[in-house]
C-alpha cells in the first residue's frame, strides 16, 4: 500500500511530467500494435489474392523447339494432347493431381438477347479443387457423370452470370454456346484473384472436358495443371516433366524453351519471405518508436531518484536494504510503463477495429489484431520496461547514505 501511495503522490505532484512520460509509452504501444496488425493484414491479403489461382499449382504450356533433334528442325510447334497429361500422372509418382485444360476464345455464349464471348474451358472434375473454384448455394460443380456421359452442362463465373442473367436466377436455365444448348448447373462463389493465365475465373465458363472435345472435335489441349505431394520436389519434377513430354513429342530433353513451366509454389515461397521481412520491418519501426518512449521513462526516473535522495537516505538509515530500494523504484517504473501500455493497447485496438470499415482490403488488406500481435507487443513492452527501470533503480539502490542525508 505504501508503494502505491508513494507512486500516486509522485504522479499528483508532477502531472505534466507524468503525462508527457506516459504519452511516449502510449504512442509507442499504439504504433507498434497498428504496424504489426497492418503487416499481418497485408500478408494475409497477399495470400488470399494469390490463392485465387490455386494451391501451389504448376502450369505447363507448349511452345516451340529451339534445337534440332532426330531430323526435326528448330521452330517446330509443340501441341499438347489430353493423353500427355495422363502420361505425366502415370510416369511421375510425385504428382498428386493433374488436369488437362481445353480453352477457346471463339465461343459465343447467348441467353436471350444477351451475348458474351468469354474464355470457355473444358476441364475434369478435379479442376475446381486445384483452382479453388467453389459453387454458390443451389448449384454444383461438374461431376464424374457429366464427364463420362459428355453432358451439355456449364458452370459460369459470378460476373459472367451478372452479364448474361442480371438478377435472374441462372441455375437450371439454358444458354447457347454458339448454336449448342447448355444447362447452367452452377455459379462460382465470388473470390479474390490477382493473377491468372488467361482470364479471371469470375468471367469464365467451364464445361466437361469430354463435352468440349466432342463439340469442338479436338483432343489438342491448351495447357496442363498439376499439383505435387511435396512442393519442395518442384525442381526435380520439372526435369521429369521435360523428359516425359520430350519423349512423347520427339524433341531434345535439353531444349527447355520447348515448354514453359510456371511453378506457382515459388511465388508462395516469395510471399512467405516477404511477409516475414515486412512484418519484421514494421516491428522494428514500432520497437524504435516505443524505445524512444522507454528512454523518456528512464530519464524521468533518473530525475525522480535525484529528487528523492533524502527519502532514500532516510530509508537506508533505518534499515532498508538495497534490494528493497531497487525493487521500489523498479516497481514504480514498471507500473508507469504498464499504465501507458494499457492505454496504448486500447487505443491501438480501437484504431485497428475502426480500420475494418475503411475500404482498403482489396489493395493492402485489413489490419488484424491477432494473439500473435498482442504477444509480440507484450514482449517488447516487457523488454522496454526492464531496460527503462533497471538503471534508475540500480542507481537509487547504490547511493551513499551520507551523501543522501546531506
């Protein structure tokens, strides 16, 4: 009780000084929390944006040969066929999922007097899981019977649905792909997608790959997607893909320009390291800001020790130990830092909460006050409190009794 009484008496005597000292801690704590929350939000948004492409998928595109091989000249166009995808799955055990993809930009979709020419894609059932394409309530994705029976069913992106149907319910309605009627079986759930290799999924249309092959009379696919059991094997699997495709299409396996392979897991690794680096940078800025407040607390406590030298001398002369003096001033510093930190926490939490309503999510994400942010802030505050309190308290405990009583 005497400790708290002395502490609040000291605050009451020096209100302006105490306020200025507390302000440094309050500002530093709030800044640290806001910066860390902003960093967390940005990293999460980057992952969400790129997740629209799919979960660590690898895309393979056919190009032209740049080396002569077994009598074939340079510049020969490689054309993938559906069988190439199944051959990769059969010959490379590390591939967990694979999907050949047919694509055309020459198919007109028509509903009534509304027309659009989106990217029309023929895909297998597994494609939706690989690309994170999910249906809205009331609809469904392409199933295995659709593929086996070559059904004329179509799944459309959410914005394509708005163009063709407006507010009208599209599920079960018929639309024409060129002159062929198709039944709409599903509408895609809206999703964030910053990257694509053709058109955003919200503007695309998907049909069973067997239906596509039959209607357009081709087995030449546009590209191949695959996923690995372990993304760390990406480089090794790339070499195997090169070998298998080179054998099937008779080009030099060393001709790496004949295939274009985009491993999106490499970008996922970049995002993770970027998030670590950005959050560390934000944390350092917040730490420096809070450290300035801690220096202010330490300076004020040195002044307090100087002002209370007579009190320290009296206490020591009546038997107070150095450890008692050390604990007393150390406790005052921690209490001062704790009050400032509590207020700073509340202000930081309130600002982070208010920023949820600012329309910046699409660009930089929304700041997140997570348990991790709270723990980091608590650790930094404890460190600042320890550093700010130790030296003044240690000096107070080492003062000479006679000099204090003069």
